[in-house]
């Protein structure tokens, strides 16, 4: 398997010290910066939006991996792309299937990567017909909305189905990832791990990131 892309979720960082906390993971070997955007409708929580992504763009050269947990994601492709997102991932459950090709086309028109995510109750099969047009699939291993929840092993099994059908797509996993659950996901074929609490609450961030890569 290729190199594992580790994407620390800033949801677990100190929002009054975002620059300091992003430098911390950057210096500790993070590959991407995972930004959780929530609108209080698609998920029962509100986090951050376009202005914060714009500010983050100024303080890090790492790719900004923006996870949109919002309704009507198509409306926000342009502002997030212009703000500096490098990967834009939206939820399958937030759109009509027929709109998907059009949304990807829009994301790609900005020269950035397009990802699609599924919640725990959505089957992997719904994504199979779209694997050729996406750069990344994001499998949620918790109900989206909050950091610090427990990993759902049944959800991780979906990785196998995606990997069997696409040798090259990036498969990212998000929710309750630590060294142990990360290994399960990598063994199933995942090659990108998001981790919030495991990285940010760790005594040794460098070691935590390394444990996800090995
Ligand atoms: C949850 C978010 C995650 C979250 C992960 O809805 O999408 O990115 O920050 O946090 P941990 O790793 O603590 O489960
Ligand atoms: Zn996320």
C-alpha cells in the first residue's frame, strides 16, 4: 500500500490558537489539514466556514482537506475553492444522486480534488458507480457532528468494498481513529486517516502521527 496520508482534524485543536496548533501538526509530520465544516442542519452542530478556511490558507502550506457536513454543498463549492481548499468532500446524503456529476465537475473546474463521504447508515454500494469520477471516498466511522466519538468497526468494513472496486482512489476514514483502529482501516485498504482527539490530545503528537503512518 502507498504512503498513508494523515489529516489531523482541527476540530480538536484550540480554536483560540489555531495557528500554533496547525504548526504543531505540520512540524510533527501531518500531510493534510482536515477542516470540518458543519451547518447545524446536515449535522446537529455548527463549526467553521469560509472565512476560517481563508485564514488557514495564509498560515500553512499543507493541503486543506475540507469536509463539508452541510446541506446544499453545491452552493459553497466556489467560496471554499476560492478560500483555498485543496480537497473538497461533500456528503452523498446531502445531495440528489443526479446532481453528483455536476458538483464534481464544478469542484474540478477549480483544479482541486473532489471527495464524497458516506455516513454510517449509507452502504458503500451507492458509491460504486461514481468511483471513476472522484479522487477520494471518505468513510465515516462515527455519526458526523462531533469529535471524540467511538469508532464503529462495521463501518470500516465498507473500505474493503471500495478498495475491491478501485485500486487507486484515495480512501479516507474519519471518526474514532487511533493507532489500533487506524491499523484495521489500513488493512482493509484505506490510505488516508483523519484523527482529531487521538492527535491533539496526545502527549507526543509526532509519535501519534507516526503511529498512524506505520
Ligand atoms: C466528525 C468529524 C471528524 C472529527 C474526528 O464529524 O468529521 O473529523 O473531528 O474526531 P475524532 O478523531 O476525535 O473522532
Ligand atoms: Zn471530518
